[in-house]
């Protein structure tokens, strides 16, 4: 399929919507927001301010990796340190929807609301895709970037309009557009990573200490499974604990679940039959993380499960 007509249409729509004003772009580093960043940059040039929010929920080395990719494309990216704001907003919350709502409010009303106000921007570009909208509207789970589809008027609530150039596409189509835009394979084929980031990989309260555990486990899983060709793979920290033994002493430690899935567009997914030696290697490395003494492999398909835990 020739994606140039779609690309040119979205560039024209962004340019028409923003006019002579200014826009802010929310870049997370995933393929969705990366595509929107290039579309916005081609449409608006210096009228666009691209922001990466460090929300304390990212993978190891994420800000530096993202800056490197877009520096190579001559697209300026600013990093905003909002780690304290997000951790404070998530403090004491364990219910999945309350956590997602806290992230939504902190991102749109607090962090980005201030950035938009200070910059005088009238529009925010966001990488919402069709699957995000469907899962939220159908009540499966609320995606943090869904607003208008739930009856929330961002102009009224937050003071700016939201533009969603990819709202009619699914993940496989977004990857095709990314390829057409000239992104390297490291971006085009990057596994999906949720907007709420590692908060969706922690069952229960999100704290700096629990984030450090799941961040280390995520680095192990992504390194070990990067050559599987799977659609998505992850590490999840459960809220339960289990008795174990470390250095000859009893330990009531943390439990990490590993998930590896095949899918095309995230609407359905099936588990990957990983080799035993791969699973053993992952288990050995994950249980070497301090206070983690159990490593499980989840082979539940979607449905009945969702891909993420939270």
C-alpha cells in the first residue's frame, strides 16, 4: 500500500488546524508518538515544540536513546523532568483504573498543562491509535491518551486542543507509515510500550523501589527475547510475595512474571513457546535481582487476558 497520500493528508490537516499558532508534541519513544513527531515537524517546523516527559516510569536509558534517534533526524527534543510529580500522584494507589487516571491527570493537566500555558500553544499532538480508542470505549481498560472519546473536552478541561493523526490506524499500519517516513528498523519494529510505561507492569502500588525492580527485570527480558521476532515481551512485578531462600536464609520475596506474545494489531495475541534454555536463563538472571525469588512464565492468550497486567 502507498502511504504517501495518508502522510500528506495528515501533514495538511495538522498545518490547517494549528494555522499560525504553536503546538506541543508529546513524544514517548514508541513508534506511534515517533511517527506523529515527524508528521508534526514536517507540518509545522519551528511552530512545534517536541517534549519527552521523564515520568520515572521509563525503561533503562530511554531518554538518551530517544534523543539520539531524533538528533539523527535533525528534530529537536526537550526532556522535561517530571519524576517527582508522577511518583507523588501514584503514591498509595493500587487500583489499576485509579493509577491510569492519576497518570492521565498528571500528564495532561499538570505537566503538559503548564508546558502548553508557558509556551502559548493552542494544540497538543498525540499518538493515539484505533486500538487505544476501542479498548477504552469498550470498557476493557482506559488508555491514558483517550479524552474526547470519553466525553472529555481537552480545550475546556486543559486549555488546548488535541490532534490525533493516527486515530484511524492500528499498530501494523503505523509501522508501515514509520517505514515510509524513513525511520530505522530499531524504531519501526520496536515492541509496543504503553503510555503509562512501567506503571502498567506493576500490580499494586507504584513506588521508586518497585520501579527499580521491574526496570531491571525489563532490561533482562528485552535483551534475552529481542531476537524472537515476537510482537511484545515484558516483565511484570506482582503484588504478592513468596517464601524463598537466599544465602541460606528465609526470604519473603518479590515475584516477576515474564510475558512474550505474538500478535498483529494487539486485538488478539498468543503466547510464544520459548525454548527451555531461554526461560532458564531469564529465570536465573531475574532471581539474581535483590529481593526477587520467583520468576514465572505467563502463556495466557488475549482474550481472556489482556496483553498488559494493569
